[in-house]
C-alpha cells in the first residue's frame, strides 16, 4: 500500500513540484503569483501543441517553458511596472491563461502527441520499493529530483540566492549595493512562470498525454498554497506536493481496495489535509517568510 | 495619454507573445455559421453539449451525429454550443438559439433536461429533444427524450473482457454514480461473469468527468490490484487508454473507437452512432409530425428495435472467432427480446434484485442505484 | 516612506481605503471637471480591450466582427438578454461584496465560491425545516438568514485560522472552495437526492413560497434588488459607522491600529464573516431565484469573478454594482461566442482579464522610480 501511494504521489505531484519551486523563487523575492495556474495551463498546451507540430517532445517542453514564462511576464509587468496588486493580478493572469488556452486549445483536444517516454534508471529501477517509487518515471520527474537540491543550494549558498533573498527581506540593503530589487523580482517571477510552464508540460506530455480545457483543475493554486505550507523551503515544498497527490493516490488506492469510506470524503482528502497541515505549521512560520511578502498580507 | 498608450502597447505585445507561444502555429478555426440571427425561414437546429465537441468522448459523438445529420438532411442550418453547464445558464443558451431562429433543439447532456423543459414551456413553437433523460411528470407536446440502450453493447464488450482477462479482475473508472454509469458497470460485470464466473470488477470514482492526472493515477491503482482489463465512463478517454496500453494491459473503449490508441491491448468497446437517429428526428420535426411521433415521449431504442445508436466498436486482434460467435449469439438473444439484466441478478450484498425470469423495464434500468455481486466499490 | 526602495507591493497592496479620503479633501477637482478625463479613460479602456481581444480572435482565425456582435446581442442586445445579464450579475455582485468588506480590513477573501455554496445549502436547510409552513415573505427572510449564517460560518474558518494560527487567509479560503464543492456534490448524490429525479443528481425542487416571483420577462427575479440593497447598506456602513472606520484603519496600517487599541483580530473575523454572509445571501438568491434546487457545479467560478469585480470597483460597494454588471455581461456574452463562432466559451476569460488589466494596471500608481 505504501509503495503504491508513494509511487502515485511522485507521479501526480511532479507538475506541482515544478510550479511550486518556481513560486518559491518568486515569493523569496517578495512577489506572490497566483498566475501560476495560468502559466501551468499555457505550458501544458504549448508543450502539447508544439510537441504535435514538431514531433519532438523536448521542443514541446521548451515551448511550454516559454509559454509559462510569457504569461508570467504579463503578471510581472502589471505588478512591477504598474504596481498593481499581486493577489488580484495573479488571479487575472490565471483568467487570461485559462481564456487563451480555451481559445487556442480547441484544435488540440484529443490529438495524439509524441510522449515524453518513461526512463527506467538502469539498476536502480529494479530495487524493491524504491525502484517503482523513485526510478521508473519520465525524465522531467528526475529533473525535479535534481531541481530541489539545486535550488536549495542556489538560494542559500550562492550570490544569486543572497540577492534573491535580499530582494524579499530587505530591499533597502540591496539598493545600497547597487542592485535594484525590482530587477531581481522580474527575474524571479519569470523563472517562476517558466517552472510552472515546465510543470504544465510534464502534466500534458509526460504524465497524461492529453490536453483538455482547464486540465490542471486548480493545481497551480495548490502549488501556491504549498509554497506557504512549505515555509519557502524547496524540500518541504516537495513533501507538500507529494502529500497532496499522495492523498489523491490514497483515495484511488482505497477505492480500488473496496474500502467502505465514502468516495466524497476520500475526494476531499487532499484539500483537507493540506489545509490542516497548513494551519498546524503556520504558527511557527510567523518569521519564516520573506518580509516584503508579509507586507502583501499585512494585518 | 502617453501612459495608457504605453501600457496598451505593452499589453498587446506581451499577450501576442503568449498567444503565439501557446498555439504554436494556429490552425484556423472553423469560421462558424456566422452571426446572422434573423429567422430567414430556413429550418434551424441547435445542439448544446456539456463539454468540448472534440473530446474523443460523449460530446464528440453527439457532434459527429449532428454533422452526419446536417449532410444527410441538407437544407438545414445548424447552431452549435459546447461547454454548456448543467445549470440554469443552459436556459439562456437555449433561449439564445431560439432568438437566432432555432426551430428544434437537441439538449445532449443528462443534466440539461429540466432546463430544456423550462425553455420549452415558454416557447411552444420550438421542439426540444433531450438525450438520455426521462420526461417524468412534466409532459409537454414539444418535448421528447431519446436514448439508446447503452448497456447492451457494454454487456457484449463485457463478454469479450471476461474471456480476455487472465487475472479475472476488470477495472472500471467512472466519474459520478449516476444510474447510466451504474447500469454500464453492472452490465459489463454480468457480461464478463456470463463466460467467466470468477470475473470481478473493481471500480474507481474520480469525481470529475475529465481530470487526466487523476485518471492516469487511477489506472496505476487498478493495475496494482492485478487488474488486466480497464474500461471507463469518462468524458475524455485518451489518457486512460494510453496509460493502460503502456502498461501492457487491455482496454475496452467507451464513447468512441479508440483502437488506434491501443494497437496491442484493444479488445472492443462501445461507441455512438447518432447520425441516423438525429436525421430521423429532424426530418420528423421538419415535416410537422413531431407531436404524434414516438419522439414525443421517452423514446428508447435498442437491439430489439434494431437501430440502437450505441454500437459495438470493432474488435482488436486478440479476440478469437469463437468469442465473436458467442457474442453474436447473445446479441441475437437481445434482438429477440432478452436483456443483460435478465434475472436472477443479485446486488453486492447478495440480495436478489431481479428474480429468475424477471427483467427490468427501460425506466428501471435508467434509475438503477446498486452494484451487482462481483463489483468492488461503494456508491456514495 | 521613501519611494526608492519601496517594494512594489507596499503602496497599493493594502486594499485601497482611498475613495473616502479623496472625497473629503478640499482641493480636488469637481466631478464636472473630472468628467472629460473619466470619459476619455473609460473610452480608452473599452477600445483597447476590444482591440486586443479581436487580435486574439484573429490569431485563432475567427472574424472578430460577427463574434463581438453576437456577444453584444447575447448580453445586451434585447431586454431579455439584459435580464439574463442581471440574473448573472446578481451572485457576482454578492461575491464581490464578500471580497470587498474583508479587503477594507486588508484581508483577501478568495473563498467566495465556497461561501456562495454554503449559502445555497443554508437556504435549503431552512426551507426544508419550514416545509412550506410559513408565509412567503417570512420563508424567504428566514432562508436568507440561514444562508447568511452558513456563509459567514464558512468564512469564519479562514478568518479564525488567520487570527489564531496566522494561516494565510487567501490560501485557506481558496482551498475551502474545493471542499464546499465536494460537499454539494455529496448532498446531491446522497442525502438530498430528489427521489423523483429519475436518476438525476440534485435536491428536491422547491416551487412554493421558497421561490422569488418572476418580475420581468421570463426569468428575472427581485434578487438583483436585494443584492443592490445589500451593496447600498454596506456602502453606508463602511462610510458612516465607526465599525467601517475601524476596518479602514486596520486595512491602512494594522500595527498602528493595534497600538491605538483596536481589536484587530476580532475586527478581521467580523469583516470576513460579513463578507461570507453576503456570499451566503448570493447563494440563497441563486436557489430562490434561479435554480430552485441544489445541483453539482452550481455557481462554479462565480466566486473568483466576484473577487475580481471587487478589485475592479476598488472595494467600493456602490461601484461593485457596476463592475458586477460588466463582468456578468461578459460572462453572458460567452454563450454568444459559443453559438455563433463555435469558439470555446472559456475564451471570455480573456476579455475579463483584459478589462481588469486595463483598470488595475492603469488605475494604480506606477511603480516607484529612482529619483
């Protein structure tokens, strides 16, 4: 049971891991972007469409990344140039993404795409338990495994990470050293959009091999929720994403077992779990978040 | 004004980037039938769908039926609206179609019925036909329902699945426990058990008509239970069939022929062929004969009447001639008046629901609310 | 605060208490003087959104002319279509108020949809208890009270989590939407399933005193007046009462408010609850006015649209009436888009987004420049 649920958690959670890691970077710079949902959708459709046009899923993934980035550029322009409210603008940008993908996605519903194949890691994939859970996935999933420590290292061990955190914690200090917090935020938000785009691409071209309107069904919003849940720490975000999709996997597993629990309770499990853990962890997170971000939610 | 202009230019530029990235090379859309709303005397038929019209599923099948009808009837204007929710919003869409001259409206989703009835009451000159519902007490002269006996081909596919399975475990992924789905799951299971008494069906409810990520995980969960044949009742079907094929398991299709997605594991399936029925309904209404036709009521067709709009998909390579012959035999028995639910049928708890020699009416099947013995899963 | 290093969010992110202040300042230009600028600005907004939306349609290969014409006809073309827009604008307006009141106190209520659904559930709970035993008007009032109470309770959850554990209310209220939708699905399939439904999953239809009368055309009910009345009352409360003033103080500067001895926690919870009650009322109106019963998928997406309507109106309840009408018209126009052009109705989300870009992007002060 644990093996199946964890395998499902990784398989279903990867797209959220990508989107969430990107959002961590954006929020570390002091910007919260609910447009992640829209970026994921644009990434999913662009990867699917370009994958079909070119026959090469990797070009599709690149296109998905660019589409997610392009949508977040609209958000960044509104928030950083025009000083619009972040929460409201994030939702607006998600609406834009939903609308664009609904309009242009119509031609691609049900079309076949060249999938991003599963790569079994030689040797490791044969391990009991760990093999299926970790080493029988598509390449983007392995990329997400690498992205977590890489991002952790960048955030805490490099100059870029220092600048990023400074933009979120004390923009004044940054200005003294001649870097503009706004510029850092631009880069951070665009990176976040690109990562969400990759997450969407993973969803459409690796995990489901399908495009349908609003196929993310709110996973972009969940990613933003999980970033706060994770206290802006990459590995905790990964755990959160796996908790969410693990709850979905548990629901499906229990149903397949013929469990007596109501399907409605099982279906609400992912949201209830995230909410409960979020509430339990929030108290000690008062000082964990980027200071500039706290100003967004000041009360 | 320079500020707004700058903002405008910026918005335009950025949004075009997004648009271009998102669509790759945009294929040109169908230009549609134009916005001309005057009733020009041409007979106009409106179709509303709950989902997108090219989803490899229920809506695509209905859409293709409308196209077949259009080319068959010829002198007719067709209005289409997809993604029409099953809420009061659909009343507005139907009223819009009437304002654009619609004389006949096909409400193709289960939940559209009540709203079609409401609009029909206010528009006695317009005819409404609903796909899949039962009129109930609100019988109007300009409303009818129609449907096929969906569960008949599903039962036949169940026979093929029961023969094909090596583990004796079949998987069924569905959205919500509506009666139509429950009848399908039961028919599939009974069909399999008729040739393989050990066959059982494991069900998973996804809580959504189309959530591909959950679908692909549901396939994994079923495979983990040693299921080797998977079928479904979802609106978008592609993810499940491809995931099943990739795992080396077998597929039974639903809604549309998806055999090209599963060249190795395709057994058979059930698919819609609405064209002939739609054509006949349209011609009847055009001729002004609706009121006294069988369509003015709950019209049901099945193998017995010979023109079931729900037909068996083609067989995959694995199905042998013996099985095909056996299925033909059962099919003939349905044509002769038999039913997949001919008693004795027991529910999950072992209680007899239909006694020996008994078989349920159409209405009873379409309000079915239990799983038969051999189904794993909980309704509710 | 110096402009140089202000984070972009700082100046405008605490939802804007400005309108009231501006009206009281002496030196502002009169309305007549401002009018040409206002007209010019809105003309620019409308023209630019239409131009950009047309660009999207062209990119898709559709001819914008007939599409826009069909959308206009569907939403505004005839008295009936205006009626449809009013029907659609009603829950959007109440969802907008649900976002606007907390926004005054600096809170983000993204849970409008869940609160609308809870209101619908509350209304039916009360109606079932009364079972037609009370006169019409009283029935409707009691249903509204039940709906508002349940909507407020659902909104109190994120508010209490915020106060007690500092859980981000935007996120928790958003997650609660999904849970509310699953509860509605469960009710429709299980305990409340109409025995006469012939298999359809919905609750028993209410046809008696639980329903609003139709007052205009075929479907328009008095719900829009209830919603407008609620907006006017809220506007007055926020503008003229000390409670409204306190909310503005919290929204403006919570630390200062705390130093001044205001009970920030209690006021925050109260603001969310009032918002939730508004959304709950919206759910009741949808049941009593339009739907007559609970069904899965009810009011999907309306909460977010209402949230955006509140931002469009800068959280001014009176302006929310207009913004809800505009977004309602765009939503209704979506079906024109479906029918006449065969495009996906979801494409109207682009138009909504463009309107909000124009208003929020231009309306706010530009980012601080180095000076």
